[in-house]
């Protein structure tokens, strides 16, 4: 099967069937990462460009590894080493890349909507690797793959998303995806870090972390997006940690078998305590592993599911 769309720009318009297709396809690619030779010829001849205007370790590396494990050619471009530093616009950069005939362009950009501009301008498939505070669809998909792998299903689960929800593109994509798949989502954080009218997205809003975690099956802790906050909203990191850090004691409010997730990088002791981050309920490193499988699946599906 193929994904009946040219681009992956966000999960707000994904159906449950489309999400299932991506997750099912990713499950088949998980096995490749366990082989001695971690490579298949599936996308030989396909060229993938990773165009990153923001710093990234996990996302860019996993896209590169995903492409290479499928035998595609991967080219990495960062804004600091491109003509952007000379004043070139996004549209001019896009047209230049199009002239080189790549097949898929993966873009991360600090401005919301940048991937949508490329999708309108170019004939190539565009994958959003994070645009401002808008969406990060591949992170949400790998989160859902991790949840399904650990819990068996997503429907009927209670998922608590805690932290800087207002500035988190991960939170937005997860809310779209998880609610579409039938999960009950509760968002929690300080009032000044909660999006306006977030209830319209079909979530429950809590400002007390204990209430948010009560009977939760899954806990997704968010990174403090200090680079996107116009001013510090807390007097100190210690004050934030006192109210919203996931400690072993706080974790006891969730179900005994609840899993703990974080998109990374982790600010230890502020968002999550080291003993929880490295504890038996943490699946943070499994998220990283699943990130490669999800990105392999998307590259494969957008390339037409070719053999």
C-alpha cells in the first residue's frame, strides 16, 4: 500500500487508517535495525535532502540513517553552511534544490508553515521535521508506535502530556494523533504555558500535576522551550521543577504499569528526575529506536511503496 498524499506536513488532517498504515509499515522496518547488516535495497536510486534551519541531533540523524538503511542517497544541508547566510530566501533555496531533482525533502524550520510553503512550490514530497511551535508529525508517530508496542493498542488509554504545551510542536502533533486514535488526552502545565482554548482540541486541561497523572497509562513529559519563550515565565528552574518535574513520588499517582516518555533532549532534574528517566518505566531510548523505523516507513510510503 502507499500513502495517498504527496506530503506529510502535520497530523491534524491524518485519518486513523493513515496513522495505522504508517505504524504497521514501521513495525515491519523495526526488524531491519536488529540485523547484522542493517540495509535493504528498497529505495535504491531515491534521493532524500535533509534541510535543517534549526539544530537537531535525533531527528536529522534518524532521517539520515533511515534513508541509508533503505539504500537511498541522503544529503544533509544546514542553514549555517548554505546560501541562507548570504540572504537567500526559502523559496529560492527550494527552487534550487528542485533543480537538482531530489525525490523527498525533509525540512525543519523555526517558522510555522515553512514546510507548507515548500509543498505548494515543489513537486517533490515534503516531510515536516518540525516547524516553529506548530507541528512535529514524525515525533508524534514514533511516540504512537512506542505506545502501541508497549501497550498493544492506543484506543482507550489515558495519556498525560505535561510541561510547556504552549510552545511544543510535539504536544500539538501528539494531541491530533492520539485523539484520532481514540486515546483520552490530558494536558498539564502552568497556565501561562497552556495554549489559548486548548480544550477545543478535545483534551482535558489540568494545572495540578497529581490530578493530571491520576490513572494515566502514558506520561509524555515535554522539554521547556526556552528558545521560543519571549520571556521567562517562572522565577527559576527550581520553582518549575517543584511543581512540574516528574519524580519517583509524583509517578506513583499514575498506574503502576504507566510508561514514561520524553521527546528529548532532557533537562534532568527540571522536567524529569534522573531516577525516573533511567528507571524501568522509561521508554525514552525505545522512542529513539522507533524514530528510525517511523522515518523509514514514511520515506518508503511517500516514494510510492516501490519494491
